[in-house]
C-alpha cells in the first residue's frame, strides 16, 4: 500500500519506519524542511535505540522516503497517517493546531489529486476529534477517517511499533476497517475494532491508568518509609496476582515524559468540559508533582541542611535510553537542590546538553565518578545502566560521605548497607 505519515516526531518516524519494514511504500512528511533533509541523509533526529539503523535499512530498500510537503510526497497515498504533536495548551487541554493544519493540507491535496483515501489519526487527541476531522473532510469526497492510537514507549519505540500489545482501530465504515486490516496484515497482536470515540478514549484511559498505578505505589512508598517496610517487596508480592500484574508498580520520583503528564491533564480537562470530575486522576497528578520534593526533604533531614552541600545527581533523562527531558523529575530535583543552596554536579549519558540549557549553574560530568567526586550525597534520578552498575569501592573512595539516595530503587540496597553506605530508597531503606 502507498502510505504517507504526516509528522516525523517519535510516533511518526517510528510508524513510518515500521510500516516500511512491513513491506509498504511509505513517505514521511514534515513541515520542518531541515529535519526532512537530515532524514533523507539517514540521520535520526532523536536518540532511540535501533531506530537509526532501521531508518537506513528502510531507505536503502527503497520502501521509505521523505518529503517536505504532502503535495510533493503523498499524491499517490492510499492511507495518510496523522502523527503530529498535540502538546499541552495553557489550560491543560490538548493543543490541536498542528493536527488541524495537517487536515487543511490533506484537504488541499485531495482537491488537487482526488482519490479514494483513508486518513488515520494516530496522534493522541481528545474524544470527538476524529469525528470533527471527518466532518471537515466530508466535503472533499472520497475520504474515510479512522482513529488508530499508538502505544509505543520511548526507549523501545521501534520494538513496540513492530510488535504492539494491541491494535486499536476506530472507524465508521467497512472500507476504513478493511484498509487498516490490510495495512496491519502480518502484525501479530490482538485487534480491537470499535468507534472512533472509543479508540480515542482507550489511549487516554490506558495512560491515565498506568499513571495511577505508579502514583499509587509512590504514595504507598511514603507509608513504607514510615513503617520501615520495603515497597519493592510489597510490589513483587502484589504483582504476582494476575489481576494486578507486575508492571508499573515501580515506586520512584514520579512519572515524566511527553505522554503521562500531558495526557492525564488533557483527560481531566476533557472530563471537566463535560461536567465530570475525575477525582482519582486529580490526586494522581498531585502526588506526582510532590514526589521529588518528598524525597529531597528526606535528604535534607539526613544532611541537616542542603545549603553548601555538594550533591551528585545521577541521570537526567525522564527515563533510561532516551535523551528526552520533557517533564523529567530531574528538573524538579535540580530546582529544589539549587534553591536550597546546594552545589550540584550531574551526569547523564545523553541528556546533559538539554538540561544544561535550563540549569547552567550545575556542573556536568562526563562520567558518574567525576560527578560523585567530593559529594556529600548522591541521588539516583534515572536508572541508566551507567548510573546503576557502579564500582562501589570507587564510589566510596571519591565521595566525601557515603550517602546514597536511590530515587529509582535500582541500587543494591542490602549490599550497599553492608558495605557501609547510608542507603535510602523510595519506600525502602
Ligand atoms: C508511555 C506509555 O507507556 C506508552 O504506552 C504511551 O504510548 C506513551 O506514554 P513513555 O512515556 O515513553 O510511554 O514511557 P514509560 O516507559 O511508559 O514511562 C513513563 C514514566 O513512568 C517514566 O517517567 C518512568 O520512569 C515512570 N515509571 C514507569 C515509574 O515511575 N514506575 C513504573 O513502574 C513505570
């Protein structure tokens, strides 16, 4: 099939590459001409394991190309995926301006080159958006609109796109269902066929539920810290119940990234517009906002004061294997530490330059031991392998005091306590 993918961010680029690897002819389209030029040269604009190699393979095989406009690159497209960003607007709702700009471009393309096409919305959009898009495109004739939300995670984006947990397809016409069935032929995953509105809500509800699991554990960790119980063991015991499941029970410094923070507030806004209050989700966001403060307050208690202390922060990206710092807990941690007068040195394998633009007063080290040099305490913020698998003898030798605050419960607590470190985790000690 001839496929065009509008938007070459995380979702768009990964979608384009994975459809190309599945044997379709794909054109990636973006208004950012400089980005398109780099993509044509097989340069991946984001740090995502395996994506650059797959991009090169897809281009070399002739299955994937890029264009700076729909008119240039998508005249023959049978299917047009909209994968543009839907960032948070000032009031927390989803900003749909990129989406509607893409719809305008599709309308112009269809006026120029009329053809039977299916427009598929992959961007995360509030319930009712695909119906609005369908109404806007109805006058063009020949266009069906479907909703097909994306569930990929940063750090394992390509793998998730190639073997998804499920494929959710919302549409109101047999032809649109048929096109998407053909497109996903050969991809092993359960399918959910439903309305466009249901498909849209499945995406928000999934992210909101996962965020809720995390905040539940983060709140439980606060209780564990008082009771002296171990939240990790509690999580393991809980997760063995198949009704609960083992994933997303990891207490830490809170969720970050481009999806959970943005999608939880957008869902709250959507509900509010319809006169419904999602009170659990409100609380989930409150807990997430205060989790780094809660943890750093424990560090302050341990050190007496943060003023004049040298603190090493290990990991800055919102999670390992990405250079993304959007809504990263590290930003909150740095804010508190600097506000309270600590001297901060930080290490991250890839995200330091992005954080340095926001926090020039922090010293950025090129390896974890340099960051730990003469530190009065270390805080693990992102569980990169490089920040977890440390030579503890060397850590002890370079630090001023052996105080380890494990914001991800990823360091070996027992071994470290035995080795003479002061170890404090999130709901475990
Ligand atoms: C998420 C969803 O998983 C994905 O399905 C959706 O399409 C986009 O949003 P992503 O934001 O890439 O993906 O990362 P994810 O691995 O889900 O982690 C989100 C945040 O939750 C991270 O900050 C992570 O550190 C945190 N997290 C995750 C926890 O604090 N505890 C956990 O147990 C799991």
